[in-house]
C-alpha cells in the first residue's frame, strides 16, 4: 500500500488553513536542480517579525492551555516548550539530501530577515517546526514549517513571536497579541469515545511481524549485524473526526517526562531526545531496553521499582541492547565535539506504560571556522541511531526494507524544531501516529531485535508502545 497520499499535508483537516506545498525532490536530483528547488520554495519579500516577553502564559497548565486547535504545531514537555499557529513559510523534500536541502532553505529564509527580538535565547525569533522521513527511500515528504505566531515557555521565561511577509504590517507587542488572539479564538471541538471506533491491522499483521522478528534473529545469530529494529503499524478508524488538540493535551498531561509533538499531522509523545542544542552544548537521551508495566512478575516483597531495576538493569540482553544504542550515538556525535560525557550506568526511566533503560549524553560542541553545527545538522549526523534502526546502520537499514514490508514515513525519524541561531530540539518520532484523514489514524511501534529476542515477546512489547496513542484516542484494543 502506497503511503504517499496518506502522508500528505493535512490541508483538509478541520481547523486548518489550506496551504500550497512544493513537490519533494527525487534522490537523483542534480545540485543545480536542488538549488532551484530551494529558491523556488523561498517566499518572496522579506521576513519581518517581533519577539516580546509574554506574561499571559497560565501558571497552572502552562503551554497546555494553548493546545486548543487541531492544526497547532507543538513541542511540549512539563507544561513548557513551543506552540505555533498559522504558517508563513514551508519547505518539503525527499531523498538522501532532504536534511541538507532543509538546512540550506532555512538559512535562506533567515538571510534577509528583519527581526526585532526583544527576548533572546533558544526558541525566540523565527522558529521552524519539522519532521523528517526515517528513510531516504521513503515516499513521505520531509518538511519544515514556520508558524506565523509562536508562544514559548521555558521555566519562568515566556515569549510571543509574530512573523509576516507583509512589508506594511505594523510590528509591536499589540499586533503580536492580536495575531495570537485571532488564532486561538476558534477552539477545536472535543470528541468522546465511541463503540463504533475500531483498531485494525495495518500493513504488517501480527503474524507477519513475528515472522520478521524470527528472521531478524537469524540474521543476528549469523553475524550479519548485532541489532535490528523492526516496526509495525495498526490503523484506528474513528466514527467522528479526531480531536487532535484533545489528544495532545492528554498525552502531555499523562506523559510529562516525554516530549509531546505535533507537526503537520504527525502527533505523539516521545521519550527519546535525538539531539538538543542550546548554545554550545548538545544533549541526547538514549533509550533501549523496555519492560511492559502491565506484565510485572514481582518477587515477594519486591516493589515495582525494584522489579524494573532487577529485570532491566540486571538483564544481560537488555544491557547489551542499550550499550549498542549508546555506542551508536556517541560514535556519530563525536566528530562534532570537544568533550562528551554520559552515565557510566543506565538508569531506569519510569513511564505510565513501560520502563526503559535510559542514558543521558551531553557534549561540548566544536567550532569549525568559528561556527558550531546547528541542531538540524546534528540531527542529520546522528540519525538513525541503533535505537530505531540497528547496527551496522547500512545492513540494518537494508534488512528493515526487506523484512518490514512497509514505508515507515516519519515514524522513528527526527521531529522537533530549530531556531535562527541553530538551537533546537529534535526527538525521535516514537509513541505516535500519522493522521491520514480526519477519521483514519495510523499508529506505529517497533522493538529492538538481538540474539535471544522472542517474537511473541516483541509483539507484546509493540502493544505496550501503542498504548499511549490508543488511550489518548479513547480506543479499546
């Protein structure tokens, strides 16, 4: 089944403004054609804007109060983050050069921009939200979307940004506030669970998935690779249009240790930070090793926390899988750094649905010719990690295409944001879904396959990872 139409921009969803999108480039596009494409997607005129302090962020729920429209762009964690409305510019591309094309386009957008940034710091001024296809072979168009209005919250610091290509527009705190008010005055409707809602197999059935896992184990045992990540999908059919904003609020409120995201119909709440850049420091959170909280087998007198520590941290298989993921990230990140630190031992991350083995990595970024790499450039450099692909990457990627028999689209690809200074946060698009139409939502989940992986256990793990979206959608399995 082709994913091209299913993953197109959601101009037809309720609450969205139709926008024109450019066609992505093919992998064989020549450099001259690529430059022409980037130039063709640059809006005419000069980008103008203002960023001001914004004291109107509620103290109780923070940025969650602004997740009121189904077409909101967001990146939220613990009531903080970014929420964007409207659109002043958009870029799409596909193929192996999608990251480089997006980076060049973003630089072009900023080249002549006239921005009055009265706040400063990461996430202020022009910001682009983005999502990128997992694979360079994907039919899915990777994209950057620059919102017209942006609300940001980081601790006790809050700001409001208004952007326009209208050369006559007045730029002030009052006009920024008016622009925001125009977007949030129309609140998207909520929906209640309906017995008519259903969850059906996607492109990969349960049987086909277990067969793929079994085949993957044989490749690992044969020495072809040390780890392989295989995914599958299920499809939700809703009796009434999805209430995306409601889903996002529920995910953000329940999964506070995750990053809740929404970019052009790609929604979810990821526990894994691919790369975060703030000034001269890069950070990442690596997850590998999973335990379903609904299937605990505690020893007598053992707490759930002790159980997770024993089964995850005490498992040679889980620790081996985790170490592979850590090595994959640090090896790819190392050329861009002058120093790097990570936990000597992984910790157990507790989420409502699962426990994970987790490690945080931080690095001081190197300057090449006085310039440090941007968050988008680092996202390209470290994607895909062994946590979502396997290792060696090339072997794992080829086996994913052979065994999964589906286009992952944006699942497990980078999702997040970047600003004009190169700061940004790019998570891995996990625990999420693609809204293919108002009443059709495709969910994805995957598992790491190593020597000793059991197909039935890996299938059960995918259901545990589907759980955040299933519950947020109000579905029953």
